C-alpha cells in the first residue's frame, strides 16, 4: 500500500479558478480551512496544458468547438500556476496536477508538484503515459470510460516500471446520476488490485453525499471532488461543490468511515458482551448435587437470567463434556463450573478457521487431498505454533497448501531429502532462512528453500501459501528444538479423514 495515497482527499480546481490567480488562491485558502477543520490529508488539483501546442493551430480562437473557448478563456501563465502550487504548500496541502501533454509534465517537475494525475481521457495516451512514468513521481490514474482490459493494461504498465501508483474509479458523466455511479465496480477494483490504493473520483451533484459514503463502504481509500468558490459573477457548474457543500460532504464521509470501522475486524466491546450475556440462559441444578458428582444433561436445566460467572447453556453444551461438581449444589441452584475443550473440539475449531481462510481467499481445494494439522507443542498451543497442511499430490514432484492463522509461527527446521519453493497465495508470510536471511513475502512472491536450509516462518494476519517440492518423505524434517525433535511425527501431527 502507498501511504502517500491512503486517506487522501483531493479537491479538483480544474478551471474554476476562472483564469484568475486571485480566485485560485481563494479556493486554495478555502480548502486549507476545510483540511484543518476536518483534520484531513488533503490536496488541491490543477490542470496543466501547454495551450500553444495542445490546440491545433487551425482551431485556436474557435468558439464553435467544444472545450476550446473554456480552455482559452481560463488560461493561466506559468508563473501564475507556480504561485498556486506554492500557495498549496503554505496551506499544508499536497499539490496534484493533471498534465495533458508532455510539456506540462516538465512544468510539473519544475514546480515541484507532489503527485501527477492521469485523466480518464489520457489513460490510453501512451506517449503521455511514458512521459508521466519517466517523471518518477507518484501517479494517480482515473478510469472513467475504460474497460477492465484497458485498466489491466494501465496497471501493468505502471507496475512494470515500478511507479508508485494508485487508481481512481471514475464515471465521466458531468454530473453523474446515482444510477450510473457503478460503485460496485469500485469494489471489484479493490479485489482485483489488492496492493494498490483504490479511490473514487466523483462527479455527482454537489449536494449529493450518498455516493461518497457508499464508495467508502466499498473500499475507497482515497476521494476526489470538484470544488469552487461562487461569487456575484461566478456560478459553479453542476458537479462542483462550494466550501459549504464540501464541509457537509466531508461530514458525511466521516460518518460513513465511522460506520465502516477502521479495519475489517469486528471489535466486540465489554458492554456488548454484558448485554448479550444478560439474555443468555444459565445452568441450574435440576436436583441436589454433591461435590465430586459427575453432572450430565439430565442433572441440570437451563433458564435466564444467569449470574455473573455462572456456567451458561452454551458453555455446557459446546464441548459435550462431563462436568464434575467442585462443590455441593442445592436443587435450582446456579452452577459455577468450567470445562476445557478436548483435542477433538480444538481440532474442529481449527478446521472451521482454516475453511474460513480458504473462503476469504477464494481458493477451492477440489475433491482429492489429505489434511494434517501440525501441532508441535500440542493442540493446546496450536494457535501459537503450528500449521494446517493440505497435501494435493506427492509424486516425483509434490504440492501442498499450507495455512497459518493470524500470529501463528512454525518452528525452525530443515529437510534432508526435500527441496521446496514457497509461493504466497493470500495473506502475509515472514520466512527466516539459515537463521539470518529474513524475507517478507506477499501474494505472488516465492522463495526457494534448498536441502539442508534451516527455515522458520510466521504470519501477522494469516496466510495461505503453496509449497512445491520434490517428493515429500516422512521423517525428513529435522527440528532445532530438541523438545520437538524427540517426538514421533505422529505425536506432533493429526491426520484428518474429513475436512
């Protein structure tokens, strides 16, 4: 992910400076106030064109050709544009410029512009794209009017060059009606390019806040809207916001972000737990029970409300375990007992988690595979140390899928016969090879582990990676930890017949 793009809010000035540097400064000042008021990572965007060469000589001065009168009437000089860029810096704003020709790219560099923007109409202009890439500046590209195939080409071009790059979902209709916003496509871009920052560049009516809110809920991590300052003589177009409308829009975006949360985790509060617990059923003695007696389902009944610390019906039934009374209980008395899950129930929980990773990654196993759970220090420590291993086939060549849960580690070991290559399919993986080489792998990355190489790995957020190797043999792993090394392989593995 590109931190320069994350949570960036861009206010597009376009030609709303009306060809007046004074009015442009007024817009920048208004954006500066909005940025400070809403604590934004904010930018103002300009458009650069070298009009003397951008417009064909035979069409200059024509008022019967679309766009030419507007471009010529709002022309600013090079020093005037430089003044606007410097004003952005003074306001603590990032400068963004859309260059429409190669000469304008050079002007961006001369002005020290922070980010270059590729307009939707320029996203297939390969001479311009090459000049933008050669500028060695962060780049944001709008995708209005582009097919998915054309977006793939654009992404491939900038990623191949190594440009710091982000995408903007955009619809090139001015203003854009709600039914044409296609915000679901934004979600598709987020899934298709998970390591790009994907944002939304909106052209809806200035009073419309709903589209921006929905864009945030679909994963937009960068936003852009047009802004202007109306006066007695200046009227804004149908898709540019006034500072007051921008303030309302920013408030709506902040509410949407609060609703969505800061990440994809569900954070359960204690008050939520307490509220639900008060509606659960507690376990009560159906008869008098003496200390040391084994309690079964026939010896208890379930009813609400439960007392603090009381065994609940869910706890009692979860593991189907027998409870031994730690004290005497009178009939109808609340039961206060705890039971730890046995290996079978812990394994079932691991299977559910592993399936969840596969569902989230969109990986399908098919029908023929073998599953084993590696639990080097026992099942009770599996969530700290271990892995779920799916053996797909094992011939002269072997393929396995290895799944690890968030925060899990796999101990240091080596193989005597097997050479293997890891390739990450989903999530994150840190591999330490030969005790001093550390590799941070993300989807698509691969790493060779030769025979005799010591290696260990861990994941922060969970991982699924592919292990492609020569033939896998039992008893081929040598562990550094003597506590693991002395175990029979079947003591540190559980083979599953059903997944």
